[in-house]
């Protein structure tokens, strides 16, 4: 099942969705409910816009920490947030790569409409960026000790989407906040991209998932 699951993963990244689905389904007949296979199949659902099933099965990636949620979550005995307001602080754990953290952070504004007392653990290289952008959040780097920090409930940042992204229109209608860079970065951009005519080249990247 491992090789068939990996085949499905590769086919998904090649946008061969029907072949990928067949591979995942075959892998699941061999090893039913295997977390890594369910997780990869869920990412295919999300790719196709099947959000309700996709987000639900995306949680399979929490088992064995396949999603690489930051240290502290897997052993945490406090209740996981259910999407409803409560009394106390909500701690959101970052996960996976910086690109996933940036993508999932587009849900933060929606969270704040429901619950305002929020703290966030993010990649240490993104900490200052998020502090500038979300001055109403408590922001920690992933290398900081949170043992003395007081909070009531917690949740991985990728799990927030199941509350706020049920259909494609939810992405279009979200209240996404522009990230606020530093003056140093702004000056670098002005230096590298002067207001002149002609070709301007920037750098972007695409994550496989």
C-alpha cells in the first residue's frame, strides 16, 4: 500500500486526478483507514473543491504528526477548539512549511470575527511579519517556550479551514489581510523595482500540495 499511496501522491501532483483517485482507493482496500493514505486522498478532494469531506479527512494528517504541527500540540491535553466562542485564549499552532502557514493564515481574520482572544505559534522567521500585521494577536516563534502561557483551547492552523472554507466562494469572500512588511523590505523592493517602464521580474514558488 505504501508504493501505491506514493504513486497516487505523484499522480496528484501531476494533475492526473482520476488516476490518483484510483491509486488511493486501491491503497485503502489494502490498508483501510491508513492515516497517510486518507490524508493524501483528502488533499486530492481539496484540490477538486470537495471541501466538506476533504477538510474532515485532512485531520487524518494529525495522526503520527504527518502534518508536522509544531511541538506541543500532539501531547497537549487541552480541548481542541470547536469553532465557537468561549471564555479564555485560543492558541493556534502553525504547521508544515512557511508557505502553508502563510496560506492558512488567510483564515485568521475569520477566526477573529468569532473569537478575539487569540495567540499564534508561527515559524520564527515569520514572527515579526505576523506581529506587524496582526497587532491584536499574541505571536510566538516556534522556538519559544510556552509552558507558562495561559490558554484554554488550541487548534492547528490547518484545521481552521473546516469552519470557514466550505465552498469556493468562501475563498473569494474572505476578509484576507495584507501582510505588512518592514520599512527595510519596502526600501529593498523600491530599489529592486524602480518605477520605470520595462520588464520587472519577481520570484514566486509553488508547493507540491
